[in-house]
């Protein structure tokens, strides 16, 4: 369908592709969420071409053509950047001076929201040898895969009479080599035929989701089917399990922005048929994602955490603060019928696997009803995080506003829950790392501390992407710096502190004028490079005007947090962070210098210095001191 310069409806950027292949509802009502493909046409020449428009294509010309494909996105470790992508500007107008981040407030009438988006565009530094038209096309397929319940997206670019096909999935982007639609009309016919006869799944919609006939602009009546499921105890379910998809205003579809990466999508569901006998009739969610194939399965982590907490007399009480897993499933790209598995593309730098987790449904933090409820939830997750680290030896590594949730128990008491364990690791026993060990996170600079000469290179070890864990707004200052600091327990506590500051500064209660509560963006902590975000946080830790200015627009009902918790924590727990961070930076510089000179003696002294400073920093930022302040 030609769109006549109309914007396609969506949650992020206001794009106007020339064509959308979607439901027959007219150009003004097209939405990315239900579109099957997109297209762009560029025509600059005005010269007439001596071409026959009536062509005969015989069957022998409709043979199986094999188009050559070219990978079009540079792998992230081939670039070096410390930029944190820009937060999107919401189109919904508000009286407040800050943008909302709430899952609940985004497009609530449609029962669909977007998870906090890192960008509204593809970061062009990752695009190799792209023209302006190709960048525009890349943006369109990126936008398409950022909406709905999809595994890949498809589009076409027509420049004069030269057409190229575009494909993107969670592992990368590719385009076909161009062909002339007049010189090779059989190829054009195959493209048109493929689009015309394609079903939803062939157009990139998740093959595990079954839609009722005729449902072109709604998820109503859709069913999620997991062909293989593993229960919470690790045993396999004998037959496929099905779930009704039940998207509503209070239980929205949550979609992460961005094509390449984990692409997490959270779908509200209820068990159906035999699954209902296993897991009851309560509200559930399915978390669908494409993590790195080398990443430990989040479901296995949750199983281990819950099992070991349940076996420990003291820690057992905190089991209810860990997300409750019902079942999980893992499928390969081939199992998911991903076109990449059948295309002649180079192996992606970061091979990924499809994983689905079915869990109990919880409420997001912005649905909290009072200051006392927030304090209860906060203490619950701080305690649960500590006991998991102490008893199970697992570090969460991503405390942020989206990962703190809650529910009401049978007595209607609020219960905090720590969710999203997909980037957790076994706690570190060392204080130094040469290669970061996380994926799908904020980028870091090239490691300033080189490995020892003759050490193993990436070619003989498991190749891992060079990122650090977390969202910049909540990351510890050590982890925002270029020095190769191991992610430790104190860094998670520091993230919890920034979460406390963030919530107090930007939470907005529901009011008669604005009945939907929301958590607004703290733009100074979301935008810019890691270095700039670090400077903003350093100003807060130092106190004074920068600290108090942060809370100028704080909701009056939540201002008591400043005097009761935030300022005492800043002064008594995190006052040492800046000093120790500077000391660590200098110690790592000494270590790097010793390694460059091959001075083994100085290297050993520097390693001891790094360990000593890290141990002091661990003691200064401890659970016991943190918890004492929360107790008042």
C-alpha cells in the first residue's frame, strides 16, 4: 500500500515509509505493530527509458533464483565508542518538564506499551558504507522489528529501477544485491508473489503465536504455543503447552526498542488446556528474547536461586521476593524458522538463541500506591539480592527501575520482587578482568589494560562482546569508567542507591489532572556518553547544590526519602566511592604501564594495589551499613 506521505503509527519515531504491506485499512491507519513489510522508493532521474512495460515471463524463467546477500551492520566490537544512545522524545504532551518512562502510561488505551527505549533510530556508526537512502531503509526495518511479536523483519528499497531486499533479525542486518526490475522482471514477480502469498509467520511474526483467522489488527484470540517446555523443577512437560494472549490496558504488551540484540518482548498470558492443570488460572507473562548463545539461561539461574534459597533456613523467607518461574523453553534459529538459518550469510559475531520464560505476572514499580509501600518493596529486594549473593553466590548485576516489581499477597500486603536475572553471573573471586563478560549493555571503550604478552586471544577462547552490564542511569561510577573493574556486589548496591534517587526525583503520582502515575526520565542520567553520566553522578555524590537540585521536582509525598534514606546513604555509605574510584583508576594506569614495559615486578605490585583498594571499597559499601540506614 502506498502511504501518500502518512506516518505509520507506532511507539517510537515518526517515520513515513512509501509503502507498507499490511491490513487493508487505508494509509492513515497503518501501524508498525501489524505491518508485514515496508518499502521505500527513490526516483531522481527524469529521462525516459526505452522499455517495454508489457512483459511475458515464461515458467522457465521462474526458476529458483538465489540472491546474494551482504551483511550490512558492523559488529559492535569493531567500533569503539562510549556513547549512551539518546532517549526518545515522546509525542504525548504533558505539563511536566520531563518525559515519561512508565510502562503503564504508554499507549494504555491500546493495551500496548514500549519498554524504555535506548534510541529512536539506528546508530549510524554501526552501519558500513551506507548511503543516505540505505540508512533510511535500515531505520524502517529496525522500526518494524521493534513493534509487535516478531522474530525478523523484511523490506525493499527501490532506487530508480534498481531493487534490493532488506532483512533484519536479532543477530544483524543484511541486504540483497540489487537487480533491475525491468531487466529481471521475473525477480520482481517473485518478490510480489512472495508477499502476496506469505502468511504472518513468513513475514516475521513469531511462529509460536497462532492468530485466529481474520485477526489483522489485534492480538485478541491469539495463542502462544511452546512445543517444548521445562517446568520450574527442571523436568520436561510431556506435550506442547498453550497460553491465551490477554493484552489489556492494565496488562499491556511490552516491547523493547531496537532490532539487533535480545529484543525482549513481554506478553500477558493465561494458561490454556493442559497448561491450566499445571499452572492454574492466574495471570502470567511470557518473556520472549534472543540472548547470546553463550549466555547462561535465565531460567536455569532462577531455578538455582529458588532451589538454594529454599534449602537455606535463614534465606528461605526471601524466596517470595524472587520471580516465580512456571516453565521455560529454548529453540534454535532453525527451530524458529529464521531465514538466516537458510541464507548464505556469514556466521554472526554474536550467535543468539530464542528463549521463552513463563512467569507469574507482577506489577511495575510505578504502580506503587504510597511511600510506605515503596519503602517495603525496596527493602524486600535489597534483602533478597543480598541473600542470593551470600547463599547462592550469584550477582544480579542489573538493579534498575524496570527490574523491581511487586504484588499483593492474600492479606493484601505488598511484596517486592527482584526480576530479570538474564545478565547475572556467579560472583567474582578476582578484582581484575581483561575482557568484559556481558552482552546487550552499554558500550565501553577499548580495554586500556592490555593482557599479558602471549596470553590467549579471542581466536582460542570463547568470543564475547565487549560491553558492560546495565543501563547508564543506574550503573556504578566504576563501571562507567574505562578501567576494567570487575562487577562486584558493591556496584549493585550503588545501583540500588541511584534507583532510589531516580525514583524520588522522577516518580509522579496519579492525580485528578493526570490519573495515570508514571516514572519520568531523568535525562541527565540517560543521555550522553558514559563519562558525562559519570560526571553527573559524581556531582550528586559530592552533595551540595547538584545533589539538592536533583530533587527540585520531586513529588511531595516522596520527599521524606531524601532526609530519611538518600542523604544518609550518600553521606555514610557512598561518600567513599569517588575517592576509591580515583585510586583504582590510578592503580590500573600503573598496572597498564608495568605491562607495557614487561616489568613483572611492578606488575605484581600493581595487582596487589588493585586488590587492596578493591577490598577497601567492598568494606566501605556493605549491606550491613546500607541496611542499618534503611532501618533508621
